[in-house]
């Protein structure tokens, strides 16, 4: 489990596996402008977080690979036979 609350809040947001715009991640409750830096730190801790250019070309979007999130954070092996 991640103990840093900013990291945990970002993981909670990304845990749905959907794309989230950098503006959403940079909200105050997610660490403000440091939110994107926290994503880099989470990647260094082994979380697989993808990014892409947003459709409006202003900013990026981020998402966590849900199966790898479950395996890394919750120590659950995903069932790929479903």
C-alpha cells in the first residue's frame, strides 16, 4: 500500500482504468501542479501509467493499466480467462 496520501489519491482516481486529463490530476486535492510529478514517482515505484495527448491538444491524459494496478497494489493476480 502506498502511504503518501497524494500518491494514494492519484491512484484512487486512476484506478477506474479510464483516461484522466492533466487538468483533473492537477486539482488541489490531488497535489496541484505537483500532480504530474507524482505520476512520475508512481511510475518509478512500478505502476504502469500510460499517457497520450489529449484530443483538444491541450495537455495530456493518463490512465493506469487496471490489471497491473490490481496485481501491484492489491497483490491480486488478474484472471485473464474471463
